[in-house]
């Protein structure tokens, strides 16, 4: 989808209220343009003649005209604002649905940048859509004014008809710069917002490693870039406003000057002169508004482009058409090359707790993305299968039903401990709380498992957030559960308890469930049935934790 296509779609799905708004606003501006003409008629038809009866008739006509323009604007603006608000809401819902879709969205935008799209950019598009109705109204008022001037004097009408497009054309020369500067402004503000959001979420770890100053310096640099972009955009708006005011003023002064010469020569009446001067003053507003509307439309177009680009991002996970033939399929990684993985092959076995020690954190992240189905086909060779079906051919619900990958950095949602875990029933919840050591967290609060949690788990410690994310993964009871470093933020005693809890909950007698833990924790690895050591992107050793403890590479990775 392009920016033009998104704007066309927005106009199309609100065409009825926008059409009604445009017609009423055109009527409003036509009535506004008629006011000086009617005043001129009142002067020539009643004031000059001194006929009170004619004056009363013209007064009624003038009152009716003002009632018409007042109500036309009132209801026309109401329709336009309503359509804009609805479009803003629909765009925000589309952006939210795209990023929260089960298949995900393959985007590099930070959460703050996506928030900027759903707020600032969506508003810009909606406002631009409403500005189009005002543009039509302004053009209508200029047309009515030109028609009235043609009726008064053909020369005056021709001056307006010829001069107006010239003035508007000169004003339009400044709009591409505004569009470019607005796009830069929205992009840099989005990045700054995204970085600010990440800094708040990661404040505790930053303090832990003493990196506050470095992080603050990076944010300061990006914030200054956003400030400079905003200044450039505002400066462009200012130059456009100045250009519009200057050209419009000079043009309308010329119209008034020509009308004054005609009145002195007796070619037009006093009432006609007043009508011309009134029209000249009135036309300054719509002509100036056209310049401002052009700038708004340029900003709207830039924001539409950003939204369209985001909505056009491909899904993280493909949705195929096949399901595994086996009811208890296993994971198979067959010779995958995807830097830094180099010919990685591994296979799970029914009922086992498999430990995987990865010496390179980047390789661990790549393996997690591979098992989640998020590693693009063109960025790897080899295959990953669930049973007899390649990941790329799997139905998404089949993948999610059999495999859950709990990433190291998991999101905590606003709600309660209970709503974040989402266990099926109380006995199961109790078992999950015990296995993940979240029962310690529950015991700290009067509300227990119904204790409130803030967005991103900001009211919880790092270890509490990690245990809560683990509890959620355990509560889902997938056949194959992949855990990525689930205990890095907890103490040794709690880590030992969690290791025993995972074994007890998922691998009791007769269980065929599979748990894969990517970790370097001796406590977790000691509970594993089998451990794989990955060095240089491939499996270099296999065995139990006890057997591998004699391997120097394993010692360096685990027994530190």
C-alpha cells in the first residue's frame, strides 16, 4: 500500500459524511462570499434611496443569509470532524491489529515509534482528510467571489480569475519542502519516543552496569535531532505562511485599487465599490487558508506514507496449510546455516528435558528466532521441521499448539499476577506457581495472586518479572516448550528450586512432553536428560551435565 492508496481508502470509506460535509461547507463559504455582495445591494437598493420598507426587506434577507451560513458551517464541520475521528480510530486499530496479529509484524520500529504512528501520524492523516472538505469550500468561495466581480465589472473578474491560480501556484512551490521536513520530523520523534520507552523499561539493568550516562547521551543526541527536525518543519510552515500572506495581500490590494479607480470614474456604484472592497477583504481568508491547507495536506501525505510502510511489513511467521501427521511430533533442525549458526543439527526426543549450552549469545538469539519460525527462509539454508512438516508449510495454529518458545525478554501486561499467568484452573495454577517460584511473589502481597501488575511489570523486580513470564509459559502446557535463559535474574537458591519445579511439573512418570532450555545454569543443566554444547554455531559435544563437566569448553561456558 502506498500513501496515495491509503488516503484514497480513507476518503472512500467515509465518502458519505465527507460528501455531506463538503456540500455544507461549500454552502457556508458561498454564503460568506455573498455577504459583501448583499451589503452592496442593501446600500444601492435601500440606503441610497432612503426607502425603509426596502431596508427592512434587505435586512430580513441578510438575516436569512447569516442563518444559512451559520448552520451550514455547524453541521458541515460536525460531519467532517466525526469522519476524521472515526478514521483516526480505524487507523489506530489497524496499526494495533497489525503489530498484535498472531503472525506478528516483521518491523524494526521500536514500540515508541509504533505508538507515534498510532497517535501523531494517524491524527495527521485524519486531519488531512478533513482539510480536503475545507479546500473545496475555499475554492467555492473564490469562485463565488470571482462570479460576483464579473457581474460588477468584467475586468475585475478577469483579474481574480487569472491572478488566483498564479498566487496559488506560487504558494504550492513550498509544500514539497514541508512534506519532506514533516516526514523527517515524525521519524525522528518516533525514534526518540521509542528510545525513551526502552530506557524507562531498562533503567534498572542500566544502573546495574553503570551505563546511565552513555544511554542518556544517546537519547540526548536523538532528542536534539528531533528538536532540529521540528524547528525545520515549523520554519517551513512559517515561510509558507509569510509567502501566502504577502502574495494574497498584494493581489487583493491590486483588486481594491482597480475597483477604486472604477468608482472614481463612475463605472461602478458606491454599493458595488463596497461589495468589491468587502470581497477583497473576504477573499484574503480562503486564499490564505489554501496555503495552510496545502501544508496540512503535505504533512498528512508524509504521515500516510509512514503508516502505509508499516502496514505493508510482512508477517514474522508464515501460515502454511499443513499439520504434522504424528500427534506427538518432535523438533528437527537439519543442517541450518544462518550466521552465526553453521550447519546446526539437533532433534528432540519424547519426554526429555534437553539442555542446550550456546557459547555465543548471538547464536542463541538466532536459534530462538529459528524455533519460533521467525527466521526468514532467504536468510538461512537447511531446514527446521515439526514432525514431517517444514516450518514454512505449517499452519500457524498447529505450530502454536505444539511449540511455545519463551524468549529471555518476555512482556508483562497490565493487570494482575493471575491474568498474566492465565492458568486453566486453581490446582494447575498452584502447581505452576510452585514450579516457577512465583508463590514467593504471591506471598509478599495481601491480594495474593490478584496483586496488580503495571505495564511492562515496572512494579516488579527483574527476577519477579522473569519468574512470572516462566509461570505463564508453564501454564500453557505446550507439548514442546523452549525456554531461553529463564533464571538469569534469580538467586542460586531460587534457581535450584525452579530447576526442580520444571522437572517435577513437566516430566513426571509417563510424560511425553519436551522441554528445551537454552541456558548456562548448572542447576538447570543438572536436571536435563541430555545436554548439547553449541560452539561455532554447531553441536560440538553431547551428553549429560555430569559427563560434559570434564570438557574444557563446557567448563568455560558453564562452570564459571
